[in-house]
């Protein structure tokens, strides 16, 4: 009986060890020449405050994106180009709506680290962000923060870093708490589902001359529209919850979903002697955002 009991113990223990999830690497490992297509959708609900007024602002943005990998360095950081086309922007300000569509293509060059962080953006715009710090999507790419070591479902990790401002001075200070939620199929693709809760404090000065020739962002006027406007300072905080499905084989972002809140103040930096083209004094933005990036 003792031998049978001992044998049963080892069988149970052995089955348990075979059934346990094995730790593995979750990272982005792009290769030069690869191309991926996505549908992008973002919805913003803000309240704008200035000069004692409070105005509701809603934006809904859809676009198609093609990510092309140009090169990958020895650290795994990929140099990619994101071509954004078929963009539609519906903006509702204080109940009045206007929809703008474009078939032209906007190209945003960026560097993406193997853990999903955007290292730099070299294009002339912030991509599809309407405000810095919004939900973590920059240049149209949305990714959870991935681990530096092998993990299994249920494992957690934290990361903090500074994110530079690609269009001027200042940076965003970012902290993230992350978790490997589960494994899940997306179509025929085996993915690891990772969630990141990201908090950001930013103080950015945007040099409008760096945006010359670009489309800018919906809330930032071009230099031609506001003579004497030299730059814009954005300061505030954002909180985001980003979930990404990472291809276990190809090590790429299959899809992502993010929600978040934003509390920011914008100040117009005018040249000496120039006057503001519209609202004067600090302009505040408070609200929520939802961003989705899905396979096209």
C-alpha cells in the first residue's frame, strides 16, 4: 500500500508539472522588410476650459495604417515607417459637428523598442494623437509594455522611463504596472495577452517650426494660421489601461485596445508683441479616450 501511495503521489506530481505553464519571452522582434496592416480607431471626449468658458469637444478618428520595417539594430529596436491613409475625423464642438476625410497618405517614421516603447518619432506630426500623452498611442502604434525576461500567465512587472518630446523640449515621465493575463487565439494566431496600466506626467514645449509642412493635430493651429505663434506648452497627467495581443511566433502586435483619461493645460507661446489668434490664457483639457488597433 505504501508503494502504491508513493507511486500515486509521483504520478500526481508529475502530471502537475507537465500541465504547468512554462515561462517564455514576450517581446517585439521585427525583421527588415516586414509589412503589417491595421485599422485604427480613436474616440475622444473632452471638456475644454478657457476664459471662464467650458466647451464639450468630441472627436472620432478612423484610419488605415501600414507598418513597414526598415531596419532593426543590435538591441532589437526597429526603425519603422507607418503610412496612414483613408483618415476620417469627425469633430463635434459644443454640439456642432464637422467631418473631414482625406485620401492622402501621411508617413510617420519611428523607432520601436523590443518592449513596445516608442523610442522616437521623426515625422512631422504626432501621428493620430490629438494631444500628447493620450492613451499611449503615438504615431498610430499602441502597445502594452512588455517584460525583459521570460514570463508565464499571472506574472507581473513594473517599468518606469522618460519619453522624449519629438517636436521640441521636455518629456513625459512614465510609470507602468504590467501583467501577463492569459494566452488566446486571434484567428489562427497564438497570442500572449498583456495588460499595462500606465501613468504619465508630461511637460512638453512643442516647436511649431518642427511641424511646418505637416498636418499638425486637430487642436494645434499651423504656423500659417497664427502668425506670431512660436510654440505650445502642454503640461498635465494621463492614465491609460492598454491591452495588447502579442504574436508568440512572429513577435509582433496583432491588436491592441486602450482606454484612458487626460488632464492637461495648454499655453500658447507668442512672439514678442504678437497677440493670440483666439482664446487667451491657459486652455485646459479634461476627458477620456479610447483607442483600438486591429488587423486589417
